């Protein structure tokens, strides 16, 4: 079996010979596969008849020359005289690595909760037990707290290994959550327990569902995550597109299907139920204190995967009070910027932009003050969303539907902030910093998303009218002065950066591009420490995913969920 990553088909040829809907969606059909086979034959100077079992592993656009766009394919195939071909084309071909073995075979004193800022007050032990442990008595089922990608993939792996996890999620089931979030965008009335950050599916449910990650896939977990998404209803092309994405409209169904599989395997779910505290004996976790509808009880639990995400600030505070070791970590803040998608497309793909999938971009700039500015979480043909999760505080983010057919492209333009910037010292200083700026954002437009035109942002003055670009937003918005809700050094660096980006993407620095803020939930402000067995300083507590500081994005969070679950499964075999 041979492998090559240098098979090229001109986009012009693709557009001529492949049905337009397939070119537009990126989906590979028979026509495209034939073109790839022909291109491979030409590359190796062999006839099509000699190529067998052709499989396309990866597809990407090479847009360096706008007049001569190329599709680049990574392929695997069989051919006659493979050794001779390898000798003739050492720079083009290599032998396929034997397929890795599948990682995840089927082997496969109580404290009362009051989820406000401070530590919980020691109170009377509740005796209510809602445990229906899959394994009973000595070894209760593992508890998975949080059903975002980290918790979801962890719970699925545990369920498939026969460990019948109990999943505890503070927000609603995805079906109800969708209605709650729509109502929030419509009315501005926030449910602090079930919103864009909290609820079944986690923070990325209302997202573009981008699945690319910078994490190298040495373990096969990245592939496993993509295959699992497809198994539960995501479109198959995410397995070969270089920058796969699902879209918020499809994500909800995938999440529901994974929940149903966990239930089928004997797992159990408690929605609208929050982890309020931990009970520890010696250094061993013995119970989780759970809270639902004002009622608190202790659930026996010796192994907990804690996958509560980067926005569970009350939980961070409580864990800190309980002595769970954590450290502050840098994250990034800034704005969302919107441009017409057609402008981005034309700049990236030239004349072919309408025929190809919606174009994206990735931009970086070193500002004169020394701060790096970069684009993040770009959503082609998407919407800016009000992604708040706390009363009186406002945060924005981006989302797209699967077809990415919206008028605008949006992206975060952010700069990194470190504990030195937080002002307030201490482990949780980053949260205080986020809250300060989210409060400014909320106050500026009375709870609506504040927006400003880029020209006004640069000149540091309030906007009072839109230009040609109109906001594509979920949630109310109002013209304002976004620069005033940013840390000044981030505002300065972003303004400089967006002017510089205009030299890379034509029109990026147009005066009527729309900015909104604040983009403050880019990653976790803390890291919960864990040892080589992936446990925190309390035995049985497994911090996991983005909130614990071990992931940045949907895919890496899911990969960490699998990794932690493997550790829990292994511990059961000891
Ligand atoms: C609008 C938006 C768009 C995004 N777009 C993308 C994208 O396109 N691609 C990408 O890679 N990333 C994207 N992200 C980031 C991505 O969502 C996160 O990286 C990812 O969800 C982290 O996964 P996680 O499982 O670690 O945490 P989360 O997804 O945050 O899940 C944590 C879960 O824990 C629950 N929880 C919290 N506290 C408790 C508690 N005390 N008790 C019980 N349950 C609790 C929460 O309700 C939540 O469901 C986006 C985020 C947002 C908000």
C-alpha cells in the first residue's frame, strides 16, 4: 500500500467536471475520485488500470496562486510494482504505515451547596441518596460531570467499556436547551444554568463545530473523535476535509444520539443537576454533592471525571475552596469582527470563490507594543452570538450552520493576557479579569451586544450608524464604543492588527466592518493540576477537558475525554 500527499487537481477542472453542489460542499463523489485517480496516474506516469483501492484521506485547497487554485489530496492506494515506484519517486511516495490497533476496544463530611462566589458553608449532611450505581456498593459507577465534548467522549468510552457512567449536567437536554437559548436571544432573559455555555453538548453546541486541532494525532484519538462524530450522525466528509466542521444545526442531533447510546449501554443522566461540592476522606474522593432545584444530596462516588468547561466559574471557586490544586493560566480577549463573506471569498479564492466552500482565514500580527494579535475561531458564513452565562455580564462568540451560507464571515481578533495583566492576584485572578470586562460589555448597551464600526474603533469614537456591512447576530445589539470595553492595551493592539490584516486580505480594514465584544471565553483562565495517572490532588478526581486546562477546542476536549476515560478504565483492571 502506498501513500502520497502530492496529488493535485486544478480547481478549474474540478468545477468543470464535478456537480456544483458537491464542489460547493466539499463532498467527494465518484467524479472527483476519478479526477484524483487520473491526477495520480499522471504524477506517477502509470495507467489508471494500475491503481487499485484508491482512498482519499485528506483534501485541502492550495490558494497561494489565485489564478491557479489547486485541490491537494492525500491518498492511499495499491499499485503494481510498488517497490519500483517507491524507488523512482522517493519524494512523492512512501509506504503506508500499518494501521494502528484501535485504542478504545470494548476491553475494553458533607458540605451544603450555595453556588455563589464564596466557599460553601459547612452544613448538615443530607441523607438523600439518588444513587443507582451500575456496579453497586464498593465500586460505584464513575461520575462524569459535564456533558460537553470532554464529558461526552469520556462517558461514551466508559459506557462502551461496561462501566455504566452517571452523567451529571447542570444545563438542560439539548432539545430544551435550544429553545431556552433561542428565547434568550429573542428576549435577553438569561437562564444562568442553561445557555450557550451550559447544557447538554457543552459550549460548542451553538458553534461552527470546527473540528481541526493543533494537537498531533500520535495516539489515534483525533481520528477516533471524528469517526465517532460520523457514527452518531455527523457528515462523512469530516473524515477527509483538512478543516472539518459540523455546524450547529447538525451538532444537536449528534449530541442526542450519543446520549441515547450511553443510555442503551446502561449509563444514566441527571440533567439540570449541578456538582456543588466534593466529599473527601483522607485523600480519597468519596461523594459528590449534587444540587437540583434547590435540593442537595451526596452521591457516593470514588471516581469522578470533572469536565465542567471554561465557564464554570462557580465550580472553580468551590473546588479552590475545597483545596483542589490549580494555577492561573493565560488566555486571550478581544472582539469579534464581521465582514461580508463574499469579500473574504474573493480575496482568498479569486474568481472561484462562489463555486467553492465558504473561505476562511487565519491571521497573526505582532503589534508595536509587543503583544501578538491573532484571528481565532473563524466562522465562515456565520453569526455572532450572545454567549453570556452570568447575569449582568456579556460575552460574544461565533457560530455557523452546516452550509455556512450566512452573509457575513466572523472571527475573534484577540490578544493573549497573562496573570500579570489580571490586576487581581491569586489563582482565580483570570476569572475576576474576565468578569470585569464582561460587566463593562453588559452595561454599555444595557445587556445587548455592543457593536462599533472598525473605522470608529480605530479613531476611538462611538459609532452612530452602520455602513454597508450589517450585523449577522443572534441576540439583540446596539451601536456603541467597543474599544471602551477592552483592556486598553488589547484595544490598541487589535486596532493596529486589523489595519495590518488589510494588507493580507483585501478589504479587511474597511471602515464599516463590524466589531462586537467582548470575546472573553477563548480558553480556561485556570489549570487544575493532575498527576501522571491524570488525577488531581484528591484520589479519584480526574480533571478533564478545556476547563481543567488540557484542551483548546471541541476536538482536543473530546480527545482528552477519551484519554481520561482510558485511565479510569485501566484503573478498574488493576
Ligand atoms: C459559541 C461557541 C462557539 C465555539 N466554536 C468552536 C468551534 O467551532 N470549534 C472548536 O473547536 N471550539 C469551539 N468552541 C469552544 C468549544 O466549545 C470548547 O473548546 C469545548 O466545548 C470544550 O469542551 P469541554 O467538554 O471541555 O467543556 P464544555 O463544552 O464547556 O462543557 C462543560 C459542560 O459542563 C457543564 N457544567 C459546568 N459546571 C458544571 C457543574 N458544576 N455541574 C454539572 N455540570 C457542569 C456545562 O453545562 C457544560 O455542558 C466554541 C465555544 C463557543 C461558546
